[in-house]
């Protein structure tokens, strides 16, 4: 008795190398969603935006001081 294949024929010959494009696209979409959520949160909450701005300004100031030797 011959067993029936439950997987469609198009999935039968898919090699692992072909999945690279799909994975890259998935990571790109995931990154875009994360960035969109971050932008929405920052735009809606001034406290978070101020905290991020203050943190980045402090970081850049520290880097400039370290580079100039102060």
C-alpha cells in the first residue's frame, strides 16, 4: 500500500539555501515593525523622548570629551 504525501509538491524539493531570502525578508519586516512601534511610543510620550534625547546627548558629550583628552 502506497502512502499519500501530505505535503504539497512545491515544498518537496525546497533546499535549505532557498530559505535565506525568506529569512532576510522576515527579519527586515520584523525590524520595520519594531522601528514603527518605537517611533509611535516616542511620538506619543514626551517623557520617553526627553529621556532618550538626554541619554544620547550625554553619550555624545562623553565621547567628545574622551576623544579630546579632557
